[in-house]
C-alpha cells in the first residue's frame, strides 16, 4: 500500500481533460434550464406519448429553480467526491466510464423502464442519474479502501453493503409502524440488514477487524477524511432521494426511477469491477 498524501495521489492521477468531462453534465443542465419554459416542457417525457428523444432529454429538464439547483448541487457533490475516490483509488477510468454510461445511457433506459408502470404523467429531472452516482459510491469506497487501508478488503462482499442500503432506502421510503401497511418499511429494513449480514459472513475472508479499520481510517489524515465523507454521503443522500412524503408542490417524486438508478448503477459496475476490466 502507498503512503503518499491524498493531495499527491490526486495530483498524480487527475488529468486536465477530466474537468471537461465532469463539467459537461452540469453545462447541459444549465443550458436546458435557460431554455424557455414551453421548450423545456416539450422536452419532458410524457408516459402517454413517449418518444426516444424525450426519453433522453427529460432527465436534463427542470421546471423550477429549486429542483434544478438541488439536482445540480447533488451532481456536483456526488461526482466530485466520486472522482476523488476513484483517482486516489487508482480507478479513474472505471469512474469516467461509469459516469458516461449514467449520463448518456441511463436516461433512455430509465424512461423505458418507467413505462412498466402505466400512468398519465410527465417525467423530468436529473435525480435518477444522481441516484446512479450514489449506487456507484460503495464500489468507489471499496477500491479506495483496498488501496489505502487494507489490500485484503473483500470486494466480493460488496453485495452485503448493497442489501443493507436497499433496506435503508425501504425504511426511508415506505411507511414505518408496527401495524398495518407500516410494517412494510420495517420489514424491508430488517430484511436488508439480515441479507447483508448473511452475505458478509459467507463471503468475507480474513480481513481486518472493524476496530482496525477505524484505527487505520482515523490515523490516515486526508485519506481517512475523504473516506468518511464518502460514507456519510452514501448514507445521507438517500434521505433526499427517498423522502417519506414524496409529494412536493403538487408534483410526485419518482421513487421508482430513483431506485432503478441506484440498483442498476451498483449491479452493472460491480460485475465490471469484479471482472477486473478497469484495473490500473
């Protein structure tokens, strides 16, 4: 394992052109938001009259400043932290390929999968892509941890984290109580934790103990701080993406597309990561 500083790792691994790639989605979001509102509405995805063009463009459309600024800030934070983890974890190409897939390939796929739930509605917003970046975070944290904290950290145990996070999302999005339909939220949360624990116990090797992990993270100034920021973001962002009350100002938050973005962004890149396609 290297003992370079975080700044040295970022300077050594980053490339000037990466700034253009990272900024491109933000520029697209701003450009679309500056269009007249009728034009923006015409670019939204109507479930009753879907087109291939709007299946893509809808994910870059925002009708209110609040929605636009929230997604722009969310993308900037998620992409920035994700890029830093990837560069310092020597998986820069893996991150950039995933980002390009999320921004170019995911919009039409998510729109098409939305048609599986028939309804008269209009879909728009970048939230599904942002949730895809959240789904990628566990993988980036894992390769970063292997590089700087423990080379024996088990990448194949990552589905355990995925199950726990799905449980956390279910707890946030579904009603939670001990009676009636509210049992669903608690049931999903408990099931996620149990599945995650079971998978971790059956797949993890002889890696470091949790106490050793905390000690290593605490003692690695810079590297430990970035890891902690990534973990906090991974746990906290779903609170925004899966609100308990999905109705906001007459619009309904599309929890379905958020979940799809999160799950697809974990599953596909996980297979690629385990296969070692982007090892550097």
